[in-house]
C-alpha cells in the first residue's frame, strides 16, 4: 500500500478532491477483502528492518495502483470560502507581525489563539488551500503562554487600581455596571427548529455569533430580529441577555469591554456580592424591557437590597447605558413605574458615572435606520461581518426591527444640531476665527474648506427631490421610510423634541416617551447625588451625511450614502461629514447636557451636582498597543483609560469630592450657541 504520509498519498477530505473506485477492496482500509492477515503484507520483521518485497506484496500494490483513479482537484471554489481564507491569513499575518514587534501583546495573542481554537477553521477554508496540519500548527504558533481557568481572562495590569490601593483607596459603595448598546451578550433559549444547536449559546458575542453568521446566516437573522407587530420575540424564538459579569466583560475572547474596569474594582475589594453588571437586551425599547423582562423592577430591587446593608449605589454606565439609567430614574419615581416616590433616587443612589454617555443620541443611528449603512467602532469584528455578509436591505430590515436602536436617534432637533444656516459645532479654520465652509447651496467658498453640520443629510448630485435636510427634516425622511408598524412603535416609545417651560415638563412628567429624552424631563429630586460625565474627544466622528438615490433599489431603502470622493472638503470622507467626538458619539451629545443644560434650573431644579471631565484621545501606535493604551479615550477604549478608571475608583471609594470639572474641548463655546433656556 502507498504510505499515506508520502507525497503520493491519497487524502480523504470530505470526498471532494479524491475519488476512488476499488473493486474487491475493503472500503475503510483499502485492503483486498480476500486477505485476512494484513500483517503479512505491511508488518516489518523487526524495528528498523526494511520489509521484504514478496510477490504477494508486489501483486497487491500493482492491483491497488491499477484500480485507483485519482481525479484532479475541483477548481470551482466558492467566493465566500476564498474570502474567509483571506480573513484567516490576514489575522495570522497581523497578529504575528505584532507579536514579533512588541512582546507586550502576548495577552492579546493568547486570547486570539483561543478564538481561533473555537473555530473549525478547516471547515471554512477551501480544501485545496490549507491542510489541517497547517491550521493546527499556525494555531499552536500563536499560543505563547496559554493559561487555563479564570486567569486566562485577565488583562494582567490591574492599573491604576494597584497604585491607588497603596494610597488607601478601598471599596465603599455598591456598584452596578450598566453596559451600552450591543455590549451585552444575547443567548438563545429557543428549543424549536434551527434553534436547537444554539441552545444557551450566545448568538450575539463570542465566536458562536461569528460561526452562525458565516455558516447559518438565515437562522441567525431569524433569531436576531424582533417581531414587527409586537416589538418582542418572533414566534418560536427566544433570545435573552446573558447574565452576570461575564455578560459584557469581553465581547469575544481577548476583546475586553468591561473587563479592565472589573479587574480594577476587584483590587479595591469588590466581588460579585457588591459589584453587578445589569445586562439587558439592547434590541428592545426601554418600555418593552420592563414589560417583557421586568428589567427596571429587578434593578430597583437590587439597589434596595444593597441599601438595606447601609451602602448607597454608584451606577457606572457606558454609552447607551446612560440613557437606560435616565429612564430608570424617572420610572422608579413614577406611579406608572416603580412607585418609589420623589425621594427614592436621593435615598438610594450615591452617584451616576456616565462613561462616553450619549444622552442626545448619535447621528450614525440615523444612517443605520435610513439606509442600512454603518461604520460602527464599538465592536469592529461584528461590524465587519455584518457589512461583508449582508447587503444594505438586509441590514436595514434588521436594524429597523430593533426598537431599542431608535433610542439613539438624535434628540433636540434643529435647536441642538443646527439648521441650514449653520450648526453650533461647525468647524473653525486653523488660521482664522471665522468658519470657512461650504454654503448650503454647495458652493465652495474657500479652497481649503469645511462642510457645515447644519445640513444633516445633503444631496449634491440632483438624484433626489428632497433637498438638503436639517436634523428635524432628516428624522421626518426616516419616519416616512418606515412601514406602518415601525412608525407605530417608534411613536409609542420615543420623543425627540425640546421642552422650554416648566408647564411642559409638568404636563408630561408621567409620559414614558419623555423619559428617553433629557431635554423633555427633569433630573430627580436628589440634591445629595452627583452625576459625573467622563468622555473622550479628539477623534473623527460621524456628524452628517451626503446621500444619493439608489436607482438599483426596488424598495426600501431607496437612499444610500453618496461615497463620491470630495477631496477639496477637509471634513468629508466617502460621503460622511466628520466632526469632533469620541469616534462614535459627537461632542454635542457627549457634553452639552453635562456642561450646560443640566446646570440650568429647567432641567435640574433640585440642584443635582454635575461634574464634567474631558479626556483628549491620545492613543499609542497600533504596534505598541492594539487598543490604544492607557490614554486612549475613544468610545470603547475609554473603558481602559487609566485616568478615567482612576476617577471611577475614587468615586466608588467615597472620594468623589476630589473629582472636579476638567474641560479640554470647545464644548462650552458650542453650548453657548444653543438657544435653549
């Protein structure tokens, strides 16, 4: 028999590349069925002794060679598998390059190895491309110091907590972490049809999500979408937020979200008894979170239980989590919600720490819902898969089913985001104090020019009769693009306007739609509570868009971002008008409420203490730290920023009085241009 390790060996790989026709041979061993003693053929007489080429051996070998037909490999390889092979090579190349340039990345490499270990890579790649041995060898190459158990989850730094602990900081207040959108893992509890292989596995977060999108896309879409009629689970589908600290510590192995914060809190003495993560199904509107999951009732009970031990709670939020907590504070006071009364917040909550909060929403949400386009930076791996394995129509259908996503639509309309005459945060030239920009007729006024943000969606190719639209107009364009059920649910759950009088506040104080908008409700009666707004700035952030009609679309979405190059305009990149922010949330949404509106009696009648802390985004080169290092302050990596973490630790340890305002952007100048009393 031919040696299966030789260059002429016959490989059986899923029956695709090699076909065999053997008459009279055993199907498994390839041996003649008439011979009962294979040892007579291929067993050596002694170790290291060559076999004797007996006539029987030669006869069998000749029979095998004459009866085996080896067909050439099939050359038709699906495009997707070639694409996946490119991803695999890219990951291996990039990680290997970082490995040999900077050994401090060992922790990231080890976790990437675990991710690769979760995949049956050979099942995704073309059979003729890589052997199983090669995949296994490359995987082992990445395992520099693979540890097992809980230790493998650590980032290995515990800073700045180790330094602050030596200064005497210890835990004091109960801590509840409230994650942002798409941060909490979602696991399947369905037991029918295609759901069974994924029972209690995460279809959002972990490698299971990636394998499902790649190999079982239709089933994944069925699970991740919500029912258009109810805004809840489709029939036969049940997806729920994962629970515990593991629900959002890492998006996938090695990509930390809350992982660093949890490690630092542990240094001060926190554990699962006094630190919890209030994960939630971010696809669902806040109204339905309580109706389906009793989310706010459970959060209220958790905080009340901690208070019975004597400790108030510090709520640490990230991104959309800041809105969830705003809604919770109004819900818990209201007779329509938690029946806590007007003093509940003051009696139970010590402080709220908003990390990269988005109280006024995010313009990129408009693009996601309007045209199914997004350039998300929170979980880039998830964004990459969605963009490359689904078209805009599929993405728009998914995004529009998520009633929770509309919570991030911009609030305040033209009063906050500007009109066709300009916007409060319009860029200023480097050489002059006067805005040099494109006027609203798209006539260039300077050779080195900026585009105004007041036109939230703009058309300059004559393909649409809509004309340039302010934020108010853009939201109306979106509303008109939704179907009747989507319109009904959005109107039921949200409001995007501005209240300017106390009478308006009083008339709508029990309207849950207003609880989603800080410009339409007041902070609670909690003069002993502090709200801290900690956020980064200095990263290019989506602020407005150029659009064009999609002539290839038979139905919605009929508009798409116009990616025509505009090299003469400094703040436009492939149809996206970039402004200042943290890479995801514009500066106006990050800072206006904290730096201005919440310091006014209309929005803060009871004198809640407000502290704003700004941090300039100052990342290291990627070959030094993949995530930007201790001074990175973009939207997700701010959760690992040492200065931000130090502020958080001081607050939870009872030293919040030492944390004072710190401004380094133009937010107060922008706020002064907004005409809201």
